[in-house]
């Protein structure tokens, strides 16, 4: 009986250890890790910092150039704090990796403070990547500073048409206005205008009735008011939009 009992003993199974989260992360391709981290960074830099603290295995992905290209700058002041070396280094790396918000901010500052071609180049880069505020500013500048160049005028129209068709002109304008006011305050109101407001786009400004002509102040309250399907004079539409820039004088 003893022999039988020995043979009938229950087999002993060793418990298999579940793979740790660390080993799971290490098993993922680097490209996938970078894409995941970049997606987090594009929504919140605070979440990006939390990722760095929570998992050492993601540190390499966090420092990838693509993450700096995508990271959100919403928590950063529009005017950099030049006393903060760490912040300046971070923003420099964002610009080097063509972060569109970084390109837009510096481009707008350069245009309004110094009026140089470098600012336009940066705005052009950001606009080509789909940055809405950059499209707005660069489109307006091209329309009203390139009267003799039809190709540049058409390029400006394409940027602004994209925003109008996306029904975000009013929202985009308000964001631009916010940053422009910050720049003016920091620079004591000393700005350089690239825009010739004395020469309207529409040559029939006094007689054209193609768009909803308004003799009073600007009255579009939201993007739903900006109907692109009505029989309209597009030049009149952008002549009215230009009134928004009058406060920069």
C-alpha cells in the first residue's frame, strides 16, 4: 500500500512567473514605443514627465527626436523665460526637430518684432505641416504683402481656404490675437507690420455686393456664421478679415 500511495502522490507544478511590465515594454519594437510616447507628449507635457518617472525603460523613447517634434507646448509661456536654461534648451531642441508650435511661435515673434524673412520662413514651415495659426498668419501676410505676385497670393488663399472650409477661422483668429497681444505688451507695442491695409484685395470694394457687406464693425461671432457656400466675393471676405489686424497699429 505504501508503494501505491507513493505512486499516487499529486504531482508538483512550479508556478510560472507572469512577465513583468518592464519585460513586456522591452519586447516592443522601439519604433512603436516612440510612437506611443509621442502620442502622449502631443496631448500633455505633464503626462510625458509622468511617463519618464514611472518607467525607466521608456527613457530612451522619451528622448527620441520624434517626441520633441510632436510634444505639446501649451504649458509654456509664449515668450520664453530666458533665465531658465533648462526650458530654453528644451525649446531649442523642439525647434531643431521642427515642432510646428515652436516654429509658429518663433516665426510670429520674428515677424512682429523684427520684420525679417526668417520669421516668414518659420511660419511657412509650420503652415505646410498643417499648423492652423501659422496658416492664418502666413496666409494673411502673403495676401496683403504680395500684390504683384499672383503665385504668392494664391498660396495665401489656399491656406485661408483650408481654415474656412474647416470652419475654424474665428477660433484660429482668437488664438492668434491672444499671442499677438502678449508680444505687443512684451515689446511695448513696437511691432513691424508686413501688411498693406490701405490697398484692398477687392477692386470693387465700394460697389461689390458678393459677400455680406457690413458697414459697421466686424460681426462674425463664430465659425458657423462664415458660410463658404453662398455666392460670395472671396476678396471681400478677406478684406473684412483684415480688420481684425487693425489693433496692431
